[in-house]
């Protein structure tokens, strides 16, 4: 559980996720955040690039952040949308990104 900061200016959302908010160790290869408010939900799925940690190591190529129309944010372990390692620490690492609501 954690809070994501975002601001809406017109049709653009800028979102910030601070380090240490979404971290943990699990045996899952998936990483999702649910419960996004309606004001930040796009009309079509948007994809951004961010920073993360997989299996305890920083990901130098970036992670994929997919913002769904239902408010779910799906995180992928690389820029190609790959799965996370099924062990070790996983985290979103202090990133900001913007997307449009259309």
C-alpha cells in the first residue's frame, strides 16, 4: 500500500512514484497497482517508461509502466514488457512520467 502523487493539467497527467513506497519480495512475476481514481484514468491504455529494481538490482534499461482504463497500473521488468524475476526484491524506484487522458 502506498500513495502516488499526480497532477492533472488539462488533458495531461503527470505522476510521481517515490522510492520505497512500492517495494517487496514475492514469488510472483507480476507487479500491479490497483485502485487508481477516475480522474487519472485514460480513455485508452497508455505506456510509459520508469525506473525499477528486480531481484535486488537496479534495472538500467527502464521498466514499462502501463496505465489501464480501469485505473490499474501494470509494471513490467523491462522496456519490452517482460516479467519480473520470481524471487528477490522488486520495487519502483523514484520516477515521474506523463501521459494524456485521450
